[in-house]
């Protein structure tokens, strides 16, 4: 029976095509569109060297917080100086050097915090990271695994997942490299893995029939690239952010050399109601399915300005995955997939001694978009359109 359920979760290529077509709804007259907006500017102002970090404990793939959705909604509105402090960031270099960058913020409307997202109230669900029937799908067939958008999913050597967002850049969760107090073991020699078939088991003559077959997990391998720099916002680091640290659970990795895959674009997160079918989707490397890329989609639930709560089935290892949506880009006159958040993972929230569970994604807000885009592009001119 267990074997049957496992096989049922393997997504056949034809099923996958139908699923993506249903989610996209290209013929719908009210097709979902990416909002047109100008984002603010986040610019470095001062860089200081910091003492080399101590790489202490292992990466924790589950995050604990005492602040749930209602707590976040009623949190005080951050001031300009709060935002500057939260968006300032540390950069860890592969040689162990650590720097801190203070930023300035320009063109940001503080009233946007008062515009609560149009979210539907999600009902709390408990027990596990798998809610009811396991709704995850293992992606099969090399023609899917090695092609966009699934080829943008990568694995971190600390055990998390990530998403390609540039020729040399990977977006992931901050807790995958930093536990809130110190950088984790493996952060200095961090590597990013690209799933591919073993060379000796590569397809013969490139036949299309062979491409649709799913190679066993032991026939796949990760090709690793070292990380050159790691950027972590100060909002994540405890003692600086406290309970709102969950809002800043994201990090950007710069690889030592460029990969050769198509990457996914960044996008400012729309409200849940604006998403196609009010759903989110992401792919990652869940620990209970080693060597397999796991895809899932689900309805978005509650949301705050910075966080999106949902019930996507996931296991440790999927945290750090890029949450994305496919919507119509009016400016470019085409459908575009964009990363709109980072899957932070399974969160336990202690509410008056009664634990509640959520699967949470950090939304890419206009300020976070400006910051991450600057890390990738190195200038703000190319980062004004979200």
C-alpha cells in the first residue's frame, strides 16, 4: 500500500503538462497580471569589517517562533530607522572575512504598511508538515528535471533548497546558513548542487523515449559549485530583530562561477487573492525523498505584509525553496514566472503553551525586492520595476 501511494505521487509528464496548463488558465479573460509598480531604492552607504564568525551548530531545518499571524499583524509599524537596521546586511566571504553594510532607503512610502494584503483567513491545521493526504509530486523524466522551471531548483550543502535567480546567484532561506546568532557549520565552505544524471548513465543517442523515463535516485547526482559570497539581512540576526526575524528569513548566495541554466526572475509578491487560483507553488529537495526533486502547489491562507501562510505539504530540506507564480506581464506582453517568496519551512508557534503549526513563506516586498535585486545587479537602475 505504501509503495502504491509513493508511486501515485510520481508525476507523469502528461499529468504535469495538464496541471501547469490548468494553473495558468491562458485563455481566461480575467487572466492574472503582474502588478505594475515602481519599487524603492536600497543603497549601501557604509561598509565595515567585522570579526570572523564562529561556525558553530548545524543548520536547523525547522524554525521556531513565539509570534504567529495575529502577533505579526498587530506588531508596531517599523520606522525608517528600523527598516534601515533590518535591511542592513552582513556579507560572508569564502575566505572567512565578514563585513557589515549599512544601507539607505529612498522612495519608500511608509503608508504601504497600513495597506493590509487582501488575504483570505486561513484555517489553522495541525499535526505535521504533511496535511492530510500527501500532495507532493516527485518530478520524473529528464526532459522536465533538466528544463525550466524545475531546473532552477538547487540543493545547498547545509541540507536546504534554493532557487536560481541570476547567472551566479541563488536565493534561499537565511536559517540555512545562519541560526540567528552565528553562521552554521558548513557556511564558510558552502556549496550549491545541481541535480543531473550520472555521466555513465546519460541518455543514449538522446532518444525522446528515453528522456521521458525517470532515472532511479541512485542514477542521479549533484554537481557542486562553491559559494563566493553570502548576504544575510540584519533583520534575521537575533538581538537585532527579535520576534520579527521571521520576516527576514532570506539570503542570497553568489557562486564562484556562472551556471549554465536559465534562472527565474524576481517579482514583488502580490496579495494571495491576486495569485492564480490563490495558489502558490515551489520545488525543493525534501529529505524523505533523497535524490528527487519534489514539486507541490496549494492554496495560500492567511498573510501579513511580510509573511504568507499556507498548507503546502513539505518536509525538512524543502526550506529555502523559491515560491513562485506564473502571471501575465503587461509590459513584456507575455506570461512570466517570478519568484515571489522564500519557503521558510515548518514553523512551530507557541501560543500560551499550546503549540500551533504553520508552513510559512517570506514574501518579497518592494523593499526586499530592491535589496535582493541590488545584490544581484550591483546597481539600482535595473531594480526599479518590480
